[in-house]
């Protein structure tokens, strides 16, 4: 089995991003984690193990303020984390790529695909979204707040929100305002490669209808949406992980 390499990447301002990668045959699979998640999650590790067993190239990493990377979470935002991802892809990978984005990682993968689609010879060949959540700050997060909570964010710059996954999460005014500058579902999402969207119908974070909405905005005709009727937001059960790995194999060829 291929041995994984690890390291830390200076993104250019002294902030170091933690990463781990497998050398191997391309295209390289890149896993993009979700909001407040990290590269040690079950989906990232399942994909790593599948790629290692097949001699395939794979990259996982933590955005700034996440996992083992430098920085404070509350200082970041979607646009900054997308730039972290772009830096990791540009400096740690070669050749064609398949991006696998979980939740917020799905938003980031779509931002990268749209941006690089404008360039000749884009390296991004395919996308796999797992409960992909583009525009979640506006479509899901902001509407869930009370008027008093919104006023706190606007007045104080931060609101600490209870989370079922751990300690309260700091939601900042910067996160909300930056999200509004990176919206995707207000127009076409330019990408010509194949896209596969996996979505649980018991997802309490992202409505399953969002997968169909994403599909409708993509310019490519090669889009398939798979609904997991009893699947939750994480899609981390054994059968969910098997579906994710099988879908990646189908995309990657």
C-alpha cells in the first residue's frame, strides 16, 4: 500500500496549512472538508484508504483555523478558505484533479471549478459533492437566526451558536458578508465536466432539494443526483462511505 506523506504549507503570509497526500496515478483526488471539520474525518480517511489500495494520488488538508492548520476559525471565511484550497491544489498537486467536497467543501469546490473553468486547459476534470452546501450562509444560516441574533452579529461582529457536534460555533459578521460575495445559486455555474451529487434525505443541515438546485445551475449536462433516503448530513455510515468510494471510482475511471 502506498505510504502517505504529510507536511505544512506556508500559504504566503506565515499561516501554515496542514496536509497529507498519497503519490500515485492520476487524476488526483482532492478532499475538501466541511465547515468546522478537518481532514481526519471518516470520509477523508475512507477515500485515502481506497486511493492507497489502488495506487491513486490523493490529497487532503485543513483550511486555516481548522484541524491542525494555523489560524483562528473565527478569523476566516468561505472566500479565504477557498483561497487556501486553491493554494494547496496549485502547490501540492500536478495534472488533472477530481474534487470531492463535503458540505461547505462542496461550495468551495464549485467556486474553484467556476473560477478555473475560465482558464484554458482547466485541471479540474470532475466534481463529487457530498451534501454540498453552496450559499449556506445566506440560504440556510442567516434565515435560521432570530432578529435578535442577527442584530448581535451586525452590532458585535460575532454570535456564538450552539452546535450538536461540539462547542458553540462563532458566527461572524465577516463570514456572513463574505458569503454574500461568493454566492453561486444566483446564476449559472460554469463547469463542463461530470458532476455527481450525493445527498441524504434526512439531512437536518442541508435540505435534499438543494442537490437538484445545484444541478439546475451547473452548465454541464453530465450531472447525476443520488438521494439516500435514510441518509443524514454526514453520510458517514459504512454503506454511505461505500457509496462515496464507488461514485469516485465511476467519476475517475
